[in-house]
């Protein structure tokens, strides 16, 4: 416990140079930290160290990072104190096994991703003491490599450790993010916040992926909205059956939030357009799984997941 209490992170790695990862990397570098940005796609990294990452919208920033790498194994050389995982959840088994090869005592790995139970995949490989889960509250889009839009930013962001022994380290990481401008709080109820956002993602992302609609188009179509509405209600039933606290006013808050999302393509629609695998198994798939545990039928989530899975091979 004494070791965690004295933990002061100085170097960070961000795995995933899409819009979410680019934003975190830029804000950490702005705070003066050593930042290594990693992605297997070289083109996503080409502007991060020379011109710098450009952020426009709710926040405006141009910031260079320390270095970029295309092989996660090279993090063994740079020895970051904290690794943020920003890749799609379906890549987690590969990512966690790679990190396991160079992981050391006192290095922390943070799942900063969409989906439910992403942190558990990391913990299976690295142990609970090394793993934390975060929930991000900003929207983003990729204009070009190293150039992202940030249509909204609703801090604070949230983070929690899986093992109570790492609490002080979590507080230190939250402080580092806040110092850069991404105000982050260490909380005791990260599961509720993960599920809160997980429902929003599971009710909007796959519907847009199937229809090709933006968020505002999906919410504005009365027939499509019926599907979204029933998904929300089904997900709430599953959450409450599993004793997840969403708050008494969740349904109204969820509909209001999605109604004001704007003419924005969610990530799952972009994945389908770019012929990539989606995160549907960590979204709707998890509501199916937790529904089965609690004896709750999930016909809407089952149908939506099947339709998305049918689109993926195309």
C-alpha cells in the first residue's frame, strides 16, 4: 500500500491513435508528460510528432507527443508508468497478451473503451491490481490522422481501480488527466457509470450501423425510434435485474441525451462503412449475457446483435 501511495506517473502510453486516443495523448502531453502513442496503422501516427495532434470543437488544442510506435512490444523499451487502452474492445485478447509480456509491478493499465466488462479481459491477463476502468464523456470524430473534432466535452470523466490496493494510484492518474485538461474523478461506482453509457451506446450505435442513419436521423424517424425506445427499456430491465444503479430518472435522461446527439455518425456505423469488426459483442452481447444470468429475455438486443453480425462479413 505504501508503494501505491507514493505513485507519481511520469510517462504514459496510449494504445490506439484514433480520435479517442489522440485526444487523451494530446492532453497528457500538454500537461508535460512523456507520451508514447501506439497504433499498428502507421498513417494514423504520421502527424503526431511533427505537426502535432489538432483538436477542434468543444476544446481547441495543437500538441505534439513524445514519440510514436507501431508495435506494442516496443513499450517494453520505453517502460511507461501507465498504459491507456483506446482500441476496439474486440482487440483486447491480443492486446492484453502482448502487454503481459512486458508488464511489471507498479505499471497500470486503464481500459478507456466502449463496452461492458472490457477491464475484465485485461485483468484475466494482468491481474486485478494492475487494471483500472475509465468512462469518457466526450464525443469525437477523425478528420484525418492527428486531426480530430470534439463536438462535445462533458467532464468529469471517471476512473476506478479493480483492486482496492491500487486506489492511491488511481487518484494519481486521475490527477494527471485533470492537469492536462481532461478533468477526471476517481469513483466507487464505476460499474453503474459503465452500464449507464453502455446502454446509450447499445441503443444508438447498432441501430445506426444497420440503418446507415446518423444519430439525429435515427431519433427523428418515428419507426426507427420505436426500436431505440424498446432497446432502452430492455437494457434497463437487464441492468436493474443485475442490481446496477442507473438512477430513478435514467429513461428520461437517456432519451434526452440521444435526442441531442446531433448529426453524428457513431463509431459502429463507421466500422461497418470501413468493413471492420464491431464492438457489438461488448455492447448488446453483454446485455444478452447478463439477461440470461438474471432470467430476463432480450429479444431486441438479440435481434440487433444478429443483424450487426450479419453485416460484418460484408
